[in-house]
């Protein structure tokens, strides 16, 4: 057809997807029914991932019987549990994890300053004392892991302190 100068009719099979719509745009459009995490759009009451590109898919889900049923159950519970992506969950450091790390570092520093060998932390009576009387004391690892993982940190910190004091 092109050879004779006749142009074909415009294609009516164009995609009806919104190319530049983000999950956050859909959240602002639909309100508290939806939430976004890690570039994915979630239904808050159903905890399912929705296609944020097609508005009709979101409308169909919000009108579905399963959504209305789950929304009623969700409102009865009065608990707002939002599903998160795995990467967001792994990046979240809780206060307990941070406190555990500081307890271990303080323990290693105390042993170094008091000239106590780290092997003493493996003794059963020391383990029993730490787990009974020290908050997060049971999370202190064995001496081999203390040497490999936490001793270099303490050594580097002490070197920096000495270097700053010399100046």
C-alpha cells in the first residue's frame, strides 16, 4: 500500500496504559484505600499488589465483592497493618538490633580495657551471668566471632581516638 501512496488507517490498537503514572500518584488519587511501598501499589485492606498503570484495574478491585468483604473485616479489627516489600523490611533496623550491636561493642571494649581475654566470654558461668543480669547479654556471641567481627571495629575506633589526641 505504501508503494501506491495510500496510507493505512491509524491503528486503533493503541495501549490504554498511563505511561507516566506512579504508584504514589494513585495513592493520592484514591486516598487511604491504597498505599505504596518499594514502587508497588498495595490495597490496604486486602494486602494485595495492584497494577498502578491501569486505573480500571484499581476501580474493578475496589468494586469487587472480596474487597468490600475484606474492607468490612479490616474496619472491624481497627488495626492498620500495611504490607511492605521484602527489601523495605530488611532495611528496617529496629531499636533492639541497634542496642544488641552496641552491647556487644561495649563488652569487647570493656574486655580490652580490663585486659580480659575474649575466651573468658565462653565460660559457662560468664554466659549465665550475662544472660541473667545484662540486658541483651545473651546476644553476645562466642569469642571466635567477637574476634572476627567486633575486634577490628574496636581497634579502628581506638586508633582514630589516639590519632586525634596526638594532633
